């Protein structure tokens, strides 16, 4: 059963249940082994054995308590035999449920620790092998449970943790030695029994809450929460809360209490005052095992309860009377700063003050806005104050908060104060009365006429000052004012039709200035309404019209324009003038109504041109005025729509004169550029023809000329003028053979004279060019080789190829035979034709 070690072993069995027999002895084997001598039935029960050990030498005694429990045994469901209908036998399985196996977590016993034995009733006649499968056995986490394959003993290999896995579901198997299944698998459930191995944990280390000051006992504040990983259905996970401490302990050490099950914190005492204590700090403890201080595990957290402000303190003025002063006629000026104190939390509605004037300002000349930073009242003038009417004010001011006071608290006397305001005198501007001043006049009033007197009064009754007048704004410069007495007179004729008149009104601004310190001035406006007189004659409108040469219809509608007003304007009388005489011969004028007339052409055709038709118009004034206007009639050719098609019509249709001139200038410049380009092309072609060889480009022999005695030189030294080879007949023949020499070199011989032969029958431009080159070579031995004849030195005689000096030879070279040049190929065939071809 078990083994104990001692020097000498005695025995005594302590029987916990007196009603049960205890057939057990301690074997005196000297090794402390305890053996069961008879069958024990301990299933579901636990027995204790108290073992004493004696030291034979020192007589010292030790004792130990041994708890015995029997490992349960699980049998596979047995099968019974029944007889089938055909007389054969069949085994029937009996179903039954295996109760769960409970294993405490965090076991400290020796491992592997036996849990249960699994056995089949068929192991009596054959050898079986047992195994378990499922999470914890052969599935992750593997290796927690093992089974003895022979005995079927199921064991656990290490301590279990319920907070990790609370139960395991295994399946037991029984097979024979060949691996054949003997029994159907059975399910085994292993529950991990919770132990109190976890402390409560608060969800926050610091909890924050708030409660208004002055709250009544029983007011809810906040809730604290803690969790325990142990089984909440057992005492291990059942928590209880309590308050360990309160700081500060004012006005009582027990201002709050906590519900030990829910964690709700409520107030239990009155006297919460934010102005005295702004916050409380509570230490809260949570204990499992239903709060058992002996067996339960505990943890703590901090709770900070902030006392929120309510409006339980009214604002109070710092003094009973405030003083201020302000100049008259000033607005938006701060007169005085009103200061208050408020014990409530700053910058909250319970602290912010609202000021109002309850007496002393019946006309509303003052207001008191609040400075949001300092909470001061700013007494401000919002309407002008006249020193001459009121020299001082005595205001009664009251201060309140933005929110009302809590119930039971009233405004104290210190919430009301008096403000004394003194008004300071200033030199005020003179005032015109009335302003503006209106008057009605008839236009045409002559210069020098006296109109009215426009004066100003000085509001400073207690000052003796002189007022002077001047004119500030008179757009037409029609009026003047007497500086001393303000009399206004005209200096020009008043004309209602002036562009300065708006709706028959003319405004003039005058200024009045006093001699105070500092001087002050005011302005006044004189509004003059001008009535109309018949002082303007009518004229025809429009002044210019158009008409086709053959008009269809041939009538033009006209009207009269008169700047005067009715009755000095229409209705009008229209009439053609008597002169010139052809006017009435070509035109007729018919009056349509008092404002319009119609001009008609008497003849069917009128040549294009500009005609002036004199028309006399008379208005209907009391003294009628007449005027002869000249109507310009432009007669032009028209299209099928009856519109003029001349250039001026086109101009009027879209393009102005400046645009057409610009287009014409551009066209002229373009033509000049084209002409210059053509002249330049002709000149270039002429120069190219003068320098071009007479032979075809494929017959050019330039690339086959061999050059001797050349040492150095560039491309320009090889740019020979082959045009001199084109008409050798124009040169004087001289049959001497010379070598090539540049003209800019010093001559090896004396200056040679190149005689000129007579001009060729048809020398042309090339002949002239060659002669000019010859002259340049004769007269300027230092001339560069460009466009000039090269000078050759003598190379000896006997050459079958002849000499290039034949270019300068006389008629003696004509006796030579050049037919052999034709045998040299196509490049020399042209030379053979030139020199051997006869006269043609």
C-alpha cells in the first residue's frame, strides 16, 4: 500500500469510521511497508492510518498520518448471450454511463499519479492491450494522461491547471494482441477540480469617479470591479469588497461605503464641500473565498473620487463702490473694471459672473460685458453722453453667475455694488440745424443772387467761441458762403440740365469751425431743388440715318430731343427748312404725333452719298424755342435684306478703322518680303550661273587633275576655279610649259607679261571674267589664288600630254592635234570637242 522509513516501526491503526471493520495490519518487515492483508473496499471513501516510528537508541518518536483511498476500476460494459430466431446465439452489449473522474488541480503528489483502472471482463481468457486517445493523451496537449497497456491503469503525469483546461474528454480502447478491437471504446470525462490558486485582479489599478459637492447620503458615486480566474461557482471565485482607508478623513473618516458584492461606492455622510476637499482617495480591497480573511486571497486598488463643483457660492464684489470717468460723446470706452470673488471652480458656469445695471441708467447708455479670463465686469459706454445735459451717473450693479444658485442659497449683500461715473467736458463740433437744409429754386438764377442763411450752433454752452464758415464741396462751383454770418449766394448761373444735377437736386457741403482748444468743426449739407424753365431748344434725333438708293419703304422715323421737362418740351412741331431749294424737292416731312415725324423720299432713286436735310423743330414752352437741326442721311447700295454693303458698313459691323489699317500694313509688309526674296533668289542664280562649269557634272575632270610640288595648304588652296577652263579660246596662246606656283609666293622669274588676244567672237560673261582674272594675275603678283589664274613654271619639253599653259597660249596652240583626248575616256571628251572640234 505504501512505504515509510524509520529506525524501528510500531504500529497503531487509527480508524476514522468506527462502524467499519479494519482488517489490516502493519507488516513487521523492518522497512516501514504497509500491506493490505485482506480485501479492502475503499471506493468513494478515504481512510487514515497514523504511523509511529521509534528510535531505539534515543527513544525519539515520530508520527505520520497516511490517507488511503482505493483507485476506482472501470469495466467495459459486459455482454449477455441471447438466442436468435434461427437458434444461433448473439451477444448483446449492455449500455451504461461512466461517471466523470474528478482530479484536483495543482496536485503535489508523486507522478505519475493513478486515477482509475480500465478493465474488460474478457481479459480472463486472452491477453488484451489498453489505450486512450483524445486531447491530453495522443492529441495536444499530449502526454498528460498515460495508460498501462497491460493493466489498464490510467495515470496523470503532471499537475493540472483548471484555468488552462477545465476538463478532458478521453476515449479508452481494448484490443487483442493482433490489434483486433475487443470492446467498443468508452468515453472518459476528467474534470479538473478548482483550487484557490489565483488572487483577485482589479480591472484598473486606479479607478476615477466623481460626485457633486453637497450630495446627500446614499448618492451613488462609482463602481469598482475585480475578477478572479478561479471557478466563480465555488468560493474560490466569489469576491467581497471593502474600503481599507480614506484620505483625507475630513469631515469624517467614513464618508463613503462600498457594496461588498457589487463594488458600488455610495456616500454615507453629508458634508462634501469642494471648496474644502477637492478629492478623496480610497484603498479598496477585494478578497475571494467570500471574503474569508483566513483562507481567502486579496488584492487592492486605488479609487480617486473627485468632488465636482456646484453653484453654492455667489460672486461677491471686492468693494462696495467703484469710480470711473469718461469724456463726453465717447462710445465703446471702458469706464471702470468691476472685480468680484467666487469660491467656485474657476472658468465654470458656477464661477463666471454676469453683471447687470439695476438702477441709475434709465436710457441704457452703459453695458457691462464680462472678461472671460479675469471674470471682471467691464463698465462700457455704448451711447454718447452730453456733458451739458448730464455731468455724472450713480449706477447700482448686481453680479450673478451664469447658472442659478443651488436651492437654499441666496445672493448675499456683497453681490451688489455702486459705481460712480464722472463725465468730462470736450470741445464739441458746431452743429448745423437743420442738416441737411432743403430749398427750392428756379434754374437760370443769375450770379450774385442771395439764396439763404445756413448757420450752425455750438453745443458748448459754457464756452464762448466764434464760429467761421467755409465751403467744402461744390462740384459746379455755383455758390459761396459768408465766413462770418453764413449767408449763401450764387457766383454762377444755376442750370438744371448740368451733369452735376441728379434728379433735379444739387448738393453743396459747408463747414463750420470754432476757435476752441483744440478747434472743432462740423459740416452741413444744403440741398437745392431746381425747377425747369424753357431754356433749351429741341433738336432732331437721331442725327444720322441710312437709306438705300432705291428704298423700300422709303420712309425714316424721327423724333425730337429736348433736355427740358414738360411742359417746356413736347409736343413738338416739325418742318423742313426752305433752303436749300432741293430739300423740299427731294424730301417730304410728315408729323406722326407730338414726339415723332416721318421723313420720305419724293423720288424713286437717289445716288449714293451723304446728304444733309435741315429740319426745324419747335417745342411747346410758354415762350416756344425753335431750332434747325441737320439730319445726315447716308444713301448707299443695299443687299437683298435692305442693309448697306459698303466698307463703312463692314467697319461698323465688326472691324474698326484701326484694325483694317493694321491688316493693310501687314499685307504690304508681306508683299515686300516676297519681293525681296524673289530678288535674292534671282541674284543667287545669276552668281551660280557665272561660276558654274559649262560641262556636265559627270564630265567634271577636277578630281582627275594631279597636283605637284604641293607641300602643305588646306582646302582653300585646292579650291581651283575651273570656270577658267571653260573657254580657252578667249585666252592668248603661248606654248610654254611651266610648273604650278601660288600667286602669293615670290616669283622665280622676272615678272611675266601675259599678252591679251583679241576678244572672242562671242566672248559672253565668261570671257569677261577670264580677262579680269588675267589682269589681276599680271598686275598683282601677291594676290591670293582664289578666283585668279594660277602661274605655272616650266617643266621641260617632250610631254605627250601637252601643257596647261595653253590656257594662256596664242593662236600657235591651235595647230596642235587634240583628237587623242577622245581616247582618254568620257571625262576628256568635252576637252577634245573644245580644242579639236573646229570653228563650231
